[in-house]
């Protein structure tokens, strides 16, 4: 594989392959505007796995689709958003240019392996389709390559299974096949949108191991989207916690689990089954993620937040550093902790004003 | 060690993939030949019939398409349109020559091999000129039975061919089509639909051999050649023009002027369905009408389905404004009263060449296609929208597939089933619409003297409650049978695609929507 060639020695590990800045994706309906992704920023460095975690409805899948350029009407990426992939601004690309970035640059693995493969074509057919479009490989060579790919994702008896239909594969095998289909484009960057959610726990672990192996072999960068804190702890290097279209906390994975700062992150970690509580899912946090249909002039977590105070309803919290050693920020009016409440509120207010001025 | 074995196995298997269908057959030719040799024989014995149908269709398509091109380009450059017309004449000339040539070739189940037209040499005397001296009714019945048996068997053998391919030569052990075929073959009502469809296709293809006489001799030019008959008054064998014989064999609703079903007229001619009010043979008339009906409705529904498929995939894939534009167009088309449009267009093109292609059927097919696609589009848009949401479409997008290929490869296979269901149900509406136009007459519908079902019904409408009831009733029953069969086929396909979905409400809606 050609994976070793593109790592620029001077840039090293710090060069981001993907930089998302101030991404806003809104859906326009007759009644309201839903700010599914509301001004988020993060980056992914080469060879690294960045996680986005949040409940359903938090905007994580829309984030993935925005990066892939797969937002259909009535959805729209707002002006002022920026998605840079290998230095190229994606939001300005035409449809045809985007098509060439997808696949050969960015690949995506979807949630439901049942659904990501077209049931009327054989698995081999679909992998070869991908090979043909992105690498121009056809005929016997494509069969060889497809076989190699299936072997690379750990499917035994690969050659024979190329001629089988998706429904003849088990769930885990199907997800492996989908990953093989995406690898067929030889991407540098892989977006995994809940790739293990539909699988049972042992299979889930196998797929995660597979992704880690592939990442090492091919120097892949991965953006991993999930609602499951356990999975995030297993696979991610750095984590973004998303709530109602916004990122509320960013930190390296050990730091996040050791020192969660945002009340929402704490609730998420508390709700991991098995460790602190016996409860399933997010039952420890009452209520649901609100639909972000109003501008962010308050903390969207306030209705569910155990530590909410008056200002939370009126002041939009901004990202502030919450750790001296680590790259750890949280968007909550409780921080920075060393200031008094009124100073904190003031600081956030002035940060918010700086931001809006910067925008206009 | 396992490394080398697995590699050699893989090479072994990889070679298998290189094999073309030809090589696969060469490796195991027995099942193929066991199927192909009978198939060849089946085709060969009736080859001129098939070739004749093919040339006739090509002829109409060439004239229709070049004519439309001519009309479009004529607006821009008259020189170019002249070139197109010249090309049209040349191609049509060749096609007609070829058609004339294959027409002269013998076929197995022809009226020459099993003739049913003859005459008695005396009162109760033996029959002259019929097959083995049989009575015309038996000779005709024998030929008709053989033709239907042949057609059904051929249809089965074609299906057998697919089974042979599936069992012996296909690489995949299983494909989704297998389930659909299996479901359909367990669906009695659906099989009834297939049977009816084959029956009527047989009439369309073998119509001229099925009738006791020919459209040419009995209907189109009845004064060109005399036929022999036994004249009871003189006690001798006389000659008469079929036209004159028709004149004396009219069914006019009274006891003395009536030749009912399964009876002979005074000229020793057998009429399985009786005669029309002008003395022509109703069965021959119906067979002639079957061909034009099947061709026109196939063209119409094919055109409508094509437009509906393309538009529904556009609607689903691009949604938003594209969808809205198509929706508005479709609503616009639906709001045009179909009958008024047909009358209008028929009047405008009355003396135009396009009004003569397929005896006016081509124009009708275009109008029916134009007025039917919105119904199909509405029916198929839902499934198309559903497929467009599937993750494999997103997956295909995410590895950079072209929209055109996504629609063709990943969406079309899903809507084609629904398309078949609604198309077969809407075809009933088109057939009824066609019959209705011919029923109205007055320059509408298929132009006389080419047979059209609706015209037979209209001729008989004064006599429905008398001895000549057969004129209206039999064509009417045939239309009902065909339309019912098509609906049955639609039901069958629907249940075969999706055995769980039982409700038939949507289907009825489509059938009603398609009704003219
Ligand atoms: S800003 Fe207020 S409501 Fe929001 S998380 Fe912090 S404490 Fe809770």
C-alpha cells in the first residue's frame, strides 16, 4: 500500500487532515429553521481517531453528512462555514468535484450494515463498482483486488464470498464488507457513523479492532461517530461531546474520562452501563435533546442540567480552557472555576460578543 | 503451508471467474443442448411468423420515429428533413421487401398446411379443399388448438431456458429474482394473468392463422378473388366473391338474417363467433383487432412507464424543486380531459401522415402514453423516494458514484417491480380507452377497415337482445377477460415482490386511475 508515502515528515502528527470551522447546517421547513449543526469547530490529524459522541438528535450524523457533502434540500450548509480537507475548502466545491473527493479522499461507513449494501447485487459486484469508479480497476484485476480487500477486513474464504449476496452475510461480516467497499477507494480519511450500533457486543469489539488495525496499516484518519461512551473510550484519541447541534466539551480521551467538566459529559459517563450504575443508556439524564430551532442565546442543556443557574437561560456559554496540561475545553458557565459567578458570566458574554462581531 | 494451499485454491477459483457464459456452456453442454435444440425447432417451424411480426413492428417504428424527427427538423432545415424522408423511404422499402419475402415462406401451423376453407361437392357430400376432408369447423378447431398449444408450450420452453441457465450455468447460487419467480409460480391468480396474457399475445402474433379466414380476403379486399361453394339451389359448385357472400351472411338481429356463433353460412363458411352486421367473420375480425390492440397498448404503456420511471427517479433523487416541477407538470397533464384531447388530436392530424402510421394507432399510443404517465409516476414516486433514502444510495454517493449510474443501478431495480404492477393494471385502462374510441367511431380510434374491438361492439349495440347478441357480447367478454387477466398479473407480481403486503386498495386505485 502507498500509505507510508504521504506522511510529510516536517508536518508530523500535528498537521490536521480535516479542519472544520464554524460549521453550521440548517434545515428549513415551513414552520421553523432547525439548526442541526450550530457553529461547531474541530479538527482531525493524520493517523488519529477523533470521536464525536452524543445522544441521537445531537447533530452528529448531520456533521458527518455535511463533511461528505451529502446534505440534501431542505438542508443547507450556511455561509461562513468552513470544511478544509487536506488544505482544500470543501464547501465551495461543485457536485462533480465533490464526487471525486468522496471515495478517493474520504470514505464513509454507515450505521446499518443491513442497509449499506444493495441486496440485489453480489458483494463482489459492489466492491468492484467502487474500485472501478475510484481507481479505474476492472476485470480480473478487480476480482483480485476485491478478494484482497475482503481478506484484509478478515472475511474468510473471500473469493467465494464475493459471489454471494449481502443477505447471505451475517451482520458483522456485512459490516466488514462495507468497510472493504470503502477501502476500495483507498481513502485517507474514514468517517464511521455508528458502524457498530447494529451489532452485538462481541462483533462490535471485533469491528473496532479491525478499524484499529486498518488505521495502523494504512495510516488512516478516522472520524468516529457514536452515542456509546464505551466505544469512544475504546477507539478514540480525542473526543468531541455534542449536544443539540453544539460541541460542549473537547478533550483527549483519557483526560475526558478522568476529568469530565461539562455537566452533560458527566451525565454521559455516569450512564455507561456496568461501571457506576446498572442503568441502560442515558436514563440518568432526564428529558430529551431539545430540537435546536432557536438561535443559541442560552445554554441548550439548561432544562436538563442539575447545576443550572439563572444566567444559563440568558447567556450562551463559550469554550474556555478547563485544564492546564491538556487541550481540554468546555462550554459551560461554571468555568473557568477560579472566577466568581458574575465574572464567569461576564467572560462568556464578552467571548460571545467577540464571536458574533468576528462573524459579521 | 496453508499460505500456498490457500493461494492455489484462490487461483483456481479466480480462473473460474474468467469463464464466460460460452466457456461455462462448453464445459457442460448437455443441459444447454437439451434445451436449445427443441427451442430452435420451435422457432424454426414458425420463423416466418415471428420475422413478419418483427418486420411489421420495425416498419411502424421507423416511420413513426423518422416522421417525428422529420417534423421536428423540418422547422429548422428543409434540406435535412428531405434527407430524413429519403432515408425513411429506403429503410421502409428494404423492410417491406424483407417482410414480403418471409411472408412467402411456409410455416407449420398455417392455413396452407391445415386448410379449413373448402366446399362441399354435393348436398351432404364430402368436403373438398379442407384438411383431410374434415368439416371446416373441425379443421379450424384443430388448427386453432394446435396454435394455442404450440404458443403455450413455447412460452413454457422459454421459461425452461431460464431454469436451465439458473441451475447449470449461473455463477450465483441464489439471486433475489429467484424468490420473485418462485412466489409468482405459487400464485394461482397471478398465473391466470400470465395465461391470459399469453393467450392474447398468441392472438396478436398468430392472428392471421387463427381466423377461419383472413382479414385480407374477408375484410380488406373481399372482391379480389372468388371462392368456391356448393350452391344448394342449382345443386352445383359455384363461385362467388367473399364480399357478395358476406352480403348474404349478415347478422341483423332477425331469425332469417343471422349467422350465430359456431355455425355455417350459406356458402359453407364456418364462423366460430358468428358474423358481423356486414356479414364479415367476427372471429377473424377479433384476431385482427388483437394485434393492433396489443401493439398500441404495448407502445402506450411502454412509453408511459419509461417516462414515469425516469421522472420518478429524478423526483426522488433530486427532490425539492425538480420534484415540484414534475409534480406540477403531471398535475397539468392529468387535468386535461383525455377524451377531449384524443378527439382534438385526431381531428388535427386527420389528414397528416402520422395519423396513418399503424392505422392511426401510433398517434393513439403517443396520446395514451402522454396521458398515462402521471398516474404511473404518482404510483412509483413513493417507492422511489423510499429507495432514495436507503443507506446503500448514500454509500454509493459516498464513494463517488455518478447520479445517473446510481439511479440506473441502485434505484431502478427497486421501482421496476412496482412499475410492472401499476403498468399491467393501467394497461387495462388503455385497452378500454382504445375500445371506447373505436366504439365512438367518427374518425376516432383505429381507422376502418382495420379491425378494432370497439367497432365490433358498436356495430352490435342495436342487437344485444336478439339473435345477433354475439356481435357485442363476445368482443366485450374478450376485453373483460384481457383486462381482468392484466389485473391478475399485476396482483401476482405485487404479491411476488412483497409477499407480506396484502392490501389491494392501491392497485384498484391505479386501475381506476388508468381507466379512460
Ligand atoms: S451553562 Fe449552566 S446549564 Fe449549561 S451546562 Fe453549564 S451549568 Fe449547566
